């Protein structure tokens, strides 16, 4: 499938990918810093299944 058509078929897909990418970058930042953000991690694992089921 042409990548340009994926966004047309499911406009939420782009937002979901952006959310996922931003979260991964944040987790990587925390890992390199040696810090944890348990509140954010809880929200991430609660939210991810909800946006992945579209």
C-alpha cells in the first residue's frame, strides 16, 4: 500500500504514531538520564492500548 494513502484511510493513525514516537523518545531520555517517571509510565501503558485499537 502506498504510504500516502495510509493517512487518508485512517487520519488518527498519524496522531497515534506521533504519540508513540514522542513517548519512546521521552523514555529514552529518561533512561539515559537514569531517571524514572512512574506517573507518565502508568499513563502511557494505560493509554497505548486504547489508541492502538483504532
